[in-house]
C-alpha cells in the first residue's frame, strides 16, 4: 500500500501528494529538474516534502532541454498558445512518458505498486501526454516492460481547476496550494 508521487511542487501535484498521503500507508515524492522556467516549483516541492516528512528525490532530467527545445525550458522563447489544432509551444515532447517511466523504475526498486500523477484531460491545455488514453497505454506498457504490476493513479483526470482547489480544501491542505 505504497505510492510514488510525481511531484513538481505546483498546485496539481501538491494536491495529488495530499491525496496519496490520505490513501496510502507509505508515500514518496519524485521531482524532475529539466531546466524548466519555473524552478521555484522545485523549491516549493522540497519545502512541502520536508514539512510533511515525505521522502523526496530530485532527478536531473536536463537532457530534455537539449532534445525538445520549447518555451517551458527556454527563456529566449516567447510562450504562445497552440492554434489550429497545434499544441502550445510549452509542450515538452516525451516529458510525461519519461517522468512516469523513471517514476516506475523508482517505484519498482522500492517495491511500490502505485504511481500518482497530476495529469488532467479536462484541463489539459492540448498536451497529448495528459490524456487518459495515453496514461492507460503507458500503464500497460510499463507493466509489460518491467514485468511488474503498476497502477498509475490520476486523481485529477476528470476534474477542472476549480474542482482541484475544492479537493485540496477537502484534504485540509489548501494553504499549501495557495502558497504556490
């Protein structure tokens, strides 16, 4: 009854961390540093994990910045929203694929079966790796690739931002979300 939470330190992943702490006996958090613009989220993640006494690991994923230049990792690029069916230029190709794959490696090494992530199809900004079909597909792939049964949990998949705030409030941790 243990889970690894993909934990950026932002509103969604913080809500997911509190959700996991209510649901599982043992929870650990993993954060990925991929040279993202909003590095203050990593500092928030460290502080929250420390406050809650949650074991927390930060992995260097700066290679993503070299492979998939985009406005989320490059200060010299202006942020633009996707038009005519294109994804916004803040989309990082392969990000959730890699993050969840690395989280699965960590989870298996610890004997954990659950991976919690804050992706959301309802409010997904056009990012294809936040869709339910992607998560389900990856869940099957990880199980087959590692011959280990994982369950990727997505407590925010079908709710919007207002409902995420409500969930954080229900979990009694809205003050952490407001601080982010």
